[in-house]
C-alpha cells in the first residue's frame, strides 16, 4: 500500500517544519529562517509543502528571477524583478521517506507548468548535493557560466547552474 502524498501550498504555519527539513536535508547549506519566510512572502505561488500520511516530508521554494543570475546562498532578495525571464527553483528538499515515491517528479512537473504558464522561457536552478543526475533526468542541462563561478562556489565546488527551456 502506498502512502498518500499531498503537495499543497506552503503556509506560515509550515515554516518551522520547513526549517527543520532544511536543517536535516541540507546541513551543508544553512539558511536563516528569514530566507524561508521571505520566499513565502514574496511569491507564495512558488512555495509548496509535502505531506505523507500527514507528516511533513518536503518543500519547494521557487520564484520568477533573471536568467544567468543566481541569488547567493542565505541571502534575502528584497523583491522579485519586474523583468524576470526565468523561473528559478531555489530549493526542493525531500525527507528520506519521500524519496522514490514519485513526489519529486510530481513537483518538478508542476514547477515546469507554472513557469510556462507565466510565459517564462526557461526554468533554472543551482544543483547541489549530487543532484545533477536527478535534474538531468528531468531535462535540465548544466550551463557553463563563468560569470557565476564565484556565486556557485559559495554553495559548493560541485554546484552546477542548470537550465531547462520551457
């Protein structure tokens, strides 16, 4: 029997669970609580929360952004650009229980549809934690971006800027 999966809009009440998931899933990429709260406040349509059997199991933070620009790790954005030309995936984090359930594929499909519906020509992200093969499987390709090297290395040496056309 499979567990009921539910991706739903993220709420303020979910932020403590999101912060705990981030602490467990991304211990090498710490971000202040304010970063999570700001992403939710700036673009609630780009935030999702995963429950499996009613238990907090993952989250997504995403928003419109500028192509070939990457927000530094643990940075507040202040605002979203009016001239956004990519849909940016800030973070997709799943607890071990959620991996292999189809939850990731479901939310990636949702991300891509959302960006297309906004008329954005690409979806982009920084792949970390060995996630390049996962994103590659979903049609993202690593882009050589010398101008981003310093920002990418602030994540980790193996961080890659990846893009998928709409």
